[in-house]
C-alpha cells in the first residue's frame, strides 16, 4: 500500500505532516474541511511539498522514488493484461450450460475433443469433479461477456 505524506501548513503558519493513501484522499479531505491544524485547529490548510512513499519505508533519493512509482504503474498494467487474457480465454470457451460436469468428464477422459468449456455447476458436482482430479475454476461474472449480455 502506498502512503503519501504531505507537509501541510495552516493559515497561521503552523506546519505538520498529513498521511494519506492517495492524493485523491487528500483532496477529498481538504474539500470537506476534514483536515485541521493540530496546533490551532484551523481548517484553512495548504500543502507545501509532496513526498511519495511506498509502504512505510522511506526512500532517500529522488531517483529511487521515481523508480518505485514506475514499478507500481507496471504492476497495475500487468494486472490489467492478466485480466484481459483471462477474459479472452473465457470468451473463447464453449458454453455447455448445465452439461458442464458431464462435458468436463469427457474432456478429462479424452472422449471429447473440446479444449475449454464453461457452464453451470452445483457445489456437489464441483466436489465430485475435484475428487476425480478435474480442476475447475470459478469465473467472476464480470469476466464473461456471455453473462453480461
Ligand atoms: Zn495552525
């Protein structure tokens, strides 16, 4: 989790640190006057400088800070790519509806040429398939365009 520490000051010149999970959170709190000076309780607060931190570990150089920010962005990008490829696999899979358990067994035994299927399954059927060594993956609804239509 990224913690952003802002050096804040009030209209009376007192300076203090504010900790936020994001710049958006800071802006929300500022706009709702939720941030007050710990010394004089003024809610007229301004930001002096912003310093990004990853976790609670402080980094000492600007280069390090830029570097960690980039890593953060890449991991979000990779996450999006993983979801996108998962979505493609799911949308390519043949929808066998309520015959899922049956079809899965046929694929497992080599009697079916299907490569990927999706469908509905009861908890009991899921348990049975797992006991037979057939691994199935629950699909979140938002990844399946068929379910969204
Ligand atoms: Zn103050």
